[in-house]
C-alpha cells in the first residue's frame, strides 16, 4: 500500500522531473518515505536530497539520530544537510512552547536548505493518523474550517506523500523490507499535547465511542477542506464587490456592501483582507476578527483598532486595513489673524478676514448674518493673539446653543464629516480655544449677548 499511495500522490501532484528535499528525522515515517521515493526515483526522474535538524533537546539521543541519518544517506549516496539549532533559546525568546518553537525552527531550516539547493519540493512524512491527531487537536482549540481541514497534501513547496497511509501500513512496510529506523522516546511523553491525544484520547475514543474515529476525523478534514475551498471562491467574489481604492490608506472596502453578506462570509472576508494587508495571518485570532466586525456593525461613523501587525480604521462606510493607517499625510496649518486684514488659508481654499466695530444698536436689533461663512462674536471675550489653524488632538468647544463642552472629533462625527476632510476645516482660535469652526458653528461662550458693545465679524471667502 505504501508504494502505491506514494506513486499515486506523485502522479496526482505532477511531482516528476523535479528535485525533492526530504525532511528525515530518522523516525519510522520519514525513513519509510525516503525508501519509497528511492524506489520510485527512476520512474519519476526525481533528484533526491536529505535535510535533518537536531533540535538539541534530547542530548545523546538527538546526536544519535543525526549520526543515523548521516550514515544512512552516505550508504544511499544522497546529499544531506545536517544541523543543530537552539530550540530552547527560540522558545524563551519568542514565548513559545517547545512544540511550537521546534516546529518554527524546523520549517525555517527546511526553507533555507531548499532555497540553497533550489529544491522544487520539500517532502514531509506525516501519515493518516497524524492527520487525525492534528484535526482533533484543532477541534479542541476551537478552530474554524482552516483548522478542521488539517494538513494539506500540498502547501506551496511542501508535500506529504504519506498523508493517506495509516500508521500500521507504514509499520508493515518497514517490517517487510527490513528497514532500520530510530525511535524517539519523547513521542511517548504525554506532557506534550499531541502525545496525549495519540496515546490517551484517541485510544479511548476508539474503545468507547467509535472504533473508526481516525477515518471519521480524516473524512471531516476532507469535507472541511472542500467547504474552505468553496468559501474561498465566494470570498473572491465578495472582495471584488466591496473593495475600493484606498490610495495610501491600505486595503480598503465599503462597509455597507460587506454587511449585506452572510455573517460567515463577513468573517472569512475580514480574515482575507487582514492577510492581504499584513502579508500573513500570524497571531490573528477569531477574537480579532470579531472585534472588527463589532465595530462595523455598531460604530456609527469612526473607529480604529490596533490588531497584530496591522491597523484597522473606520470612517463612516470606508474601512481600511494597513500596516500603518496614515492620517491622510497629515495636513497641518497655523496662521495669525489680524483684525482689518485678510489671511489666505491655501489648505482650505479660503481667505479669512476679521473686522472689529462697535455694536451700534442692542443685540435684539442686530441683524445676524445668515451666510454660514460669516460669523459675529463678542470682541470683549476674545483674548489675542487670534489664530487660524486646523484641528489638534483634544480640541473641545461649546457649540452655540449647548450648555456643555463637546469634543471637536464628536462634533465632526455627528455632522457626518468624512475623516479625510476634517484636517482642512479651519478653526479660528484665541488663547482660550476655539472661537469658530469655520462654516459650521461658533463657541457659545463668544456669542453676542445683552452686554456686548463691540463685535468682531469674521468672514471666510472661497478663493
């Protein structure tokens, strides 16, 4: 069975006239794969080489594994790369478990060797039982479709020719062919999650619940991968419909259009867009995706989230992911305004002028301007210098007619002013704060009242 499965795999994935780097630990699975590929080497015109990594975790046993692989490849006349790397150190530096650190270091090593040798494929020895264990472990972690799918037969350059071969068939193959291999005693150590699943949980499930649990888990993985592939096609369509030009703002999309789709597609699409913006989905969890969706569904106008390696911004219906969400290449301006003179504010496309004069009649007889680009305030309440600037962090004022202060940011949000326009809105200010949000509202504390005897008229003219 082993040889026929590997042969079918090579044909199915067009692994022919190619170079293959085999990851050989010295254990039964990788040694079986090595011998199977040697038997099929001429049939598929394969160029084979071997890579072995000593994780430095098992002392003399690790050294023995490396020596076994060195001698085996010498007898088989195969090129080999054998190295030792400090997994313990990586685990400590990156706050990873030993299992996670060993996996990370191992894949980095294989990628480097494959690049150096210009290998077309990297062959791994995972078998059918490994697949079932991986899927069950992912279920216990609360995985979605991606985790339920388990390992793929092929992921980029990585191939797993034994993935459909049960562990007992591999044992039969090595016995029939009298193949020697190494036994890793740590595989019996149930302090590791995978080993507990292998030696305790699955045997209990087989004994008390389902004698074919391995086959059931593998079938679940196949169905999940099909569902994942179907979802990916639908996500392609969704992305094409909702994506908008974000300029330098990153990967942007229209909120309303996304929220029309089924919640599952919403989640899958958010993951896709985060991946596009970030380059990968490392450290991005279900809860991060839910945080984004919560903002999309509940926030009326503006929000920002810092996610692992990427930022999310919401400005009404425009949503963006980016490694940095720029504040529109932040426009800043500041001018002094002198009564009797005009000041050109190029950033806003306006000329702003101010004139001071006595209030000839009482407030009740005064004709207040109806033009939104003209305002009148009580000159006595203004403390010079008078500045024209754009918004700054923490700006507050008391909008005319209100009793209390309001954040300028909230004022803009309430008026549904797009984020990208807010930096261009001039603020006429004095030493105490905002006098007039030009074109919108004055501060109530500067309004003309019954005690006013001198007024300042401020005009803005488009240029």
